[in-house]
């Protein structure tokens, strides 16, 4: 007899029936008029609100009641409708869910969810009415990835302090990897991020996983304890946001400590069920940690990506945000990738607020002058929504908002052609291969710059400073450079006469907006 068949029989016969049995959860979604989180007699139920168990999606009836299947390792959550807000805890983390783990999480290196006990007779969700415009702004952080008190301080002082108390921003979203390895620091990260002063959602990153989980279904137990479900959705204005945990860990190919990116069948089922209730005229924003692009065999699982695209293809206003790579990039997908929409599918890789893992020099003000390995300075994203349209802005930490291009070139040339050759390099942080960059010298004719995918020479020059110094700088040497996918170059003429000459570069972004940056160089006789 087949040995695997015996194992399957014994599993069914001896696996505890209490874990195999599926129950029902019921409750109400109600209008919390006084905002105290307790339902009173004059607070009515709300009809037509979706509630999910992470796979199935139910809709409340005219009394605000829902019913869903539930197992002993489920999280029930309300999908916030437009025009309402959910309660926040003391860390500004949204509380829109109920965790059902009667026995709690298994014993792991970092604690998960404490035992929740028996399922309540009614699991209710409070929604508080609020004015919610269709046009709004959201704040997006790529990987903070803090590992100790020093890095927590850099995260707070260099990033969070710049947006502390920010106004007219609807919510924030961190794209995963809140911490490096000590999951107890989720609380420290959340306490610092709370100082921004707005509701803050979080994506589960690969560094937020329980590395000793053993099975994929348990890889985010500690994440759940602080942030709630790793797969969820909510509405704001005419925008529908879906967050998914695309970290497959342990690697299903058999590498027990490896990572693969993709979507589980239950997640794709949730995506289908969720989107059945979303009007195709809405903007749909997908958020997950690992980007969809396939760089090598350890990147995204291609069949999952094709299924994902198939589910989304009838939504013309859709794009996704990811992080993980520690590089700010724009990714585009077409029919050859499995996307059949009229326009290419756009994904923004939001980079990392930690830059190149908090490497780089620390200046006299204590600011970490870190860069990502493609030469982009540390910073964060603004998502700007107008109805069902969007734009994105990158804000470099510690710089004016219009600083979008860094120029690198020789400062002094000679008029001798074989000695005086030079080029100007433009790293357009939010650019992509099809972006239009032009350069002119001394207010002359605009000329197209040449795109090249190569290491950013400014980044390389900073590495040389570390390598050539006979004393250590404060900080940590960055890693080797990555090829920059938003780099352009143009020649600098050396025959314009002695003196100072002005360089001006202008760039047109994905949304048709124009940015400029200026610099200068000198031409001198050789000495």
C-alpha cells in the first residue's frame, strides 16, 4: 500500500476533530455615534457593509448583521466603507478586526497572539461616521527595517520627525519590514510611527515573519499580535485598498529558510470575493511587500501573478505599491506578463526609508546621509488621489519637495578636447526608461539625454571616499551599487570659452509633470 496514503488516512483519523470542525461567527456592524466602542440602543446597524474571514466575504443585512464560517485560527474583520472611520488604539493602529485563536499562537521565539478564549456570541464592529473626500493624500513608507536603538533613532529623527503632526493626510501605510529581526521591536516602531498623528496601516514584510514558524500558515503570528490581519482591505473616498502578505515562507520549494514571493489560493479567493463588491469605476490600490516583477528564480511566482492579473483585468483604474528591494523604481507589466488591460499595469517600488540598511555617513546634525543602492536618497512617498486617478510624489528626507533630480558631473574642464571631456549624469528618482529628460547649457537648445542602465556615478563616488580614507567615518559603508533604472547622461562641451557655464536638466514624469534641476561647471586653462 502507498505509504503516503497511510499517512493521509492517519492524519484524518487522528487529527483533533475540534480543529477540523468549522463553526460560524455572527455579529453586527453598527454606527458608533458617540465613538465609545460600545453599542447602545440608539446606535443602529449598518446595512451593506462587507465583513471577511480572510477568504469569504459576507455583507451585512438591513439590521447590520453578518454571518461567516470560522476556524480556530481566523481573524474576522470589517472592510471599512467610505464615509466612516474605525477606532484606533493608542498607537494610531486601526482596530477593525477580531482575532479568534482560542489557544493562542504556538510557542515561537517571538510571542504571537495570546489565547482569545471561546468565540463571543456576537462579534461586533463599530464604525464612526466621518466626512471623507474623494480627493485625498496618503503617506507611504518603504522598509524602515530597524534593528536597534540607533536605527530607531534615525528612523524617528530623519523620517518621522519630518512628517510629525502632518495635516490633510488621510492615512499612512508602511510597506513591510518594519524591523530587521527582533520582532519585539514592532511595538517600538509603532510607537514612533504613531507620532505622525494619523491612522497607520501596515503590510507584512519578510523581516516581520516568525523565522522559526516551520509552516507558511504560522509565519506572521507576531505581526498579527500587534497589527492584526496580514490580508485585509478598506475603502476611502472612491479608492479601494487591498493589502496582501505575499511572503511565502518557508519557501514551498523545500528551502526551509528561504523565501519566495507569491499568493496563496486563499488570498486569490479573498481577492475575488472582495472585488465582487467593488465598482469597476473605483481606483483599486494593491499593497504588498515583494514586487511583482520577476528578476530571478527567487522573485515572484509567475503563475500566481497571472492569476492575480486575471482577477484584476476588468478594473481600468488599478495599480500596486511594493517595497522590499531597497530601490525606488517604477515597474510596468503588459500582455507578455499576463496583464490584459488597455494600459500597462503600473507598480511603484517605494524603496526604503532606511535607504541602504542605515548605511552612509552621519553628518554634523546627526542626520544619516544614506542612499539606496541605485543612488536614491532616503525618503518617502505621497500618494495623491483625485477621484479614481492618482499621482505619486517622492519626498527626499531633509530636502525641499521639488528636489527630484540629482546631477553629477566634473566641476572643472579644460578646453583641450582629450583632457576636457565630461558628462552630466541625471538620476531622476521617480523616472523610468520611457521618461523624457533633456539638458541645455547656458540657456541654449534643449537636447534629449541618453538613457543608460548603470551604477549611479555619484553613489560610486561616495563608496570611493570610504575606500580611500585611512580613518573610518561615523556611520557604515554602503553596499556595492545596483544598476540604476532611472539614469540619463549628456556630454558637457569644453569649447564654450573659459569661465562658468550653467547646466539645466528638465524631466517629465509618468503623469506629465515637469521637474528641473540646475548646476554649473567651469572651463579653465590647464596649469
